[in-house]
């Protein structure tokens, strides 16, 4: 039920929204739980910017919360004199209302004297990252909720380096947003008026050409004609850029899932457009079976992540995000002839990456969860004059990057690299599933899995906070019969050793983050953190054993115990 503060906020919205929106608010009042959640709090500008359900209310994505966020961003930019008179690039994905929200953001920027550069049609998130740097923008905005169901949308902000805003910038932007009244303080020009006046401009299609050329230039093989590929954009933004990249790279046997080829924010054949889940690849795998394709690829709606299934002994095996990241790391490290190469991954990604880095003599840095921290590390290398030393970055949630023209995970370069891997394996009479098993044999056997526990309702954030507090003060003594040897609390700013550091490096202290890691007897580990974009607590299981079968059995037991632990504290 709504309290007095929520009721007052609701009344203010009824008085202030457009007449066409009043009926929706009145209908919402007939659903007490939905109403309470919509008005429980303001959307928080967290690790992934703003993300939430679409609808009316301060805890929803709508033209008013988008306007407020953009006014806060404008105020933040204008407080820095160097940003006055500059521009902001805007992109959007295939979700319902994304184009509308993009125009609203552009209108508000124009109303504040900031030139808005808008893509005339939907584009992937990595293209926005590329555009910010290529066009010399002070910031970028992309309207997307990544892999979330159709009911969600989001608002992500990028800095002038093409990297998503990191911790300190997020705090500052959130502070600026909170000072903005969504109805009284937002300055905006009508979109068409701003367009006619030159305060809003369309981004030329030549920019996509530049992005595709930069991506294809990262290839190592000149011939991919031996490879058969099935691809699905899951009704998102990837169809055109993925097709262009793969065809220009030499993939000739290429088919797109017809039911999922066109942009559609309802995602009619895939309610959860998440390439981490097998269900999202069902139609693509079925088409792969009919065509005998070597490889099945699926990108999420904003095309920054890619899921992979490989043909192995007549059936399709899905690779985890960690497995693809490890295969890419091993392959790129073997082919690199540069001394001083640097790879990056996150604290919740595969521990085996450390062993691979040691074996190949490359530096490996770990960052907090979120690819923006990997992008930030590329910027640090650039500042040291070492941009060319960047080898690759990956995270467990199916995000990968090579090259430095983009500073975020990029499904287009990932699809290209994965195709190169698969083509090389096929030449050897192997496949990526077999190659991954060889890596396990060489570097140790691991099982990995992610667990998500949803905390729905208006009190969800409070229950998540209580869970994390309980785990800090009363950590488990054991999981799956393995003793907890050490708990690392990243909220205290944990030290993270660098693998193969330079003489002046060795240990990095990570920024404070609400993450707990439990190191178990035998080398297994479990990490727990609240999601920055959804009302979920996420757990990451890494099970280490003497054989792959044993590792997967231990993985199952650890997942079971972790679910009990998280639900037990719900």
C-alpha cells in the first residue's frame, strides 16, 4: 500500500502529466501493488544507468523520467565549462518507446543549448560508443534495457572516452538528477523545432561504415569460406551490422532466422531475448539443424552480447560466456607477438583466466563487475601510451571486446572473432566444444553457473540490502561440504593482484563495491552481489575439481546450496 509520501507524489503526477496520460495513472490506481511499486522511489542511476519497467511513475521509464535524467545530465555537463557548446550522441534499440525516449532526450539537450546528434534509425550500443569518440562528443546516451524482457527499458550514459560512465561519474550524475523536478525544472525544445534550428542533427550513415571498417580490420584470417553460420538478432539491432561485418570478413554461408530478423520490441518469438539462455537460441538452433551449420550466434537487442552454440557430434552445444572468453583469450594470446600485452576481465569471471595469462606471459587485470570498468582500463593504457597493448577483455555475461575503436562489449567484433576461432578449429578437424575441453585438460577443470534470486515488490531493495548485511555478519561456514576459508568484502575496497604485472605494478585496489566472495577449500569460489539494473541478487559459482564431470557435479551442489542460502535470507 502507498504511504503518505507516495500518495502526495501520485497526486502531483496526476496534476502534472499530459492529459493523455491521466487515464493511465487512474487505471494504475486500481492496482494497489503496481501503484505502490511505481511510486515507491525514484529510479536509481546505478551501474547500468537507469533501467526499469516502462510505465508512469518515478520508478518507471517514461518521457518524464527520461526528461529528468537528461536535464540532470545536461546540468552536470554544463557545470564543466569545457563541455559548454559541445554535443551529445544518442542511440536507441528496438524496444517499444526507445525511439520516443531518444527524441525526448534530444529535445531536453537542445533546450539546454547542447547539440544533440541522433542516429536516424536504431543502432547497437557499441556503435554509440564508437560514435562518441569519432564525433568528439562530451557524452553519449543509449536507450536500451539490453537483454531484459519487453516490459523494460533503460538509459545508459557514456563519457567522452566512449566508455559507460563509471563509479564517480555515476554518483555525480545521480546527484544532479535528484536535484531536478521532473515537471518544473526540465527545459526542452520541441524535437522538430530543434531539428529545424540545427540544435538537433541526424548522424550520417557514413559513421556506421567507419565502424564496420574498423571492426573488420581486426580480423586475423582472410578466408572464412569454410564456415557455415546461422545468426539471430533476436528482433534487435544486430541484423545489419553483423551481416556486414561477417560478409566483409569472408563468411559466405550465412543465414538469419527469419522470424527474428526484423526489429520488434514485443520480441514475439522470444519473450526473454537473453542469449545466455538456451530458449533464446531455439529457433536459431532449429535453423542450424536444417542447414547443418557449424556455428549458431545470437545477439541481444542492443547487440553488445552474443551467445554461441557449436555443432558437435551432430548436436548443438552451448558455450558459457566464461568458456567463450577463455577460448578467445587463449587464441588471441597465442597469435599476439607483442610484448606487454594486457587482457582484462572482471572479478566474477572465470578464475582460469589467471592460469592462461601466466602460461602465455601476458598481463591480466581484473575489474569490478561491469564492462565499463574494462573500458576504463583501456583508457588508462591509452593515457600511458600503451593503447596498442590491449589484447582483449571479457566478462562472464557474454560480453567480449578486441580492438580499441569501441570501449564497451561489442557483439559485432565478438561474432567475427568467434567465427575465426570456429573456422580454424574446423580446419584442424575439431570444434570449439572440443577445444574448450582441451583447455580444461591443460589448465584445470571448472564448472561455472550464475544464480539469480528476484526480490520483487516495493520492499525488494530493502530485503536485498538486509540479505547482504546478513551475509557480511553471518557468512556461511561451508557450501556443498567445502569449508569457507576466506571471505573477501569488496565494499571495503579489496586488493586485486595483477597477473604478470610490470615492475611498477603488482596489486591494484578496486573501488568499493557491494560484492562478497567466498573462497572455498580446494579452490572453488562463490560470489554474491545485488544487481545494479534489476531487483535481483546474483550469485556466481566456480567449482574446481580433478575432472570435468566432478567439477560439474560440484557445481550442481554449490548452486543448490547457494539458492538455499539466498532464499533463506530473503
